C-alpha cells in the first residue's frame, strides 16, 4: 500500500508559479509510474503529466511548455513545477501512482489507470 500526500498548493496571480510536491510513504522509485491530475467541481479528473521510474515524462496539451514533472526517487517524492499559470489552471491537484514496468507509463493520463491517490492540494489562479 502506498500513501501519497500532496503539498505546495496555494493562491497566485496569473503568470505566477507554484511547485507542488507529493511525498510517498513507500519506496516507489524503481517500479512506479507517477502522475499529476487535476479536477474542478462538476468535471472529470484530467491528467496533467506522467513520469516513469527512469524519468521519461509525458504531458497533456494543457501543460506543455509551462509545467515540468520530476521525481526524486531517493526521497520518494514527486514534483510539479508550474509556471506561467492561468486562471484556467485553477483546480484541485492530485498525485497518483501505479506500479508498472517498461513503457506502460508514457502518456497514461487516464485516472482509471492509477491505483494510489493523494488527497489533493488546491491551486487557485486569479486574473
């Protein structure tokens, strides 16, 4: 069982930056695909970015060029650096994990693909 705890959310003005973190309770480095998702009330949870155990990343169009996903396997921590934030980025952001191998992780942006979830951290971007 893996427990995930997000932090780093907050309120910023458009154009600003935030760095989200997700601490995992168990070792996820060598086997886990990890991802960031976001959700606004009344809408489905949408994938933002994924990263596999070797650091290969993929992004949804919404975050390409602005968001960077990374991980520190030694610290069992996942990050999402968000720059040039827009009001439409306002959402609850969740990290997710699933043990996987090989190329399975690339572009896995469906929430149903993941087994473990954090409680979320709120990001609010004002215009």
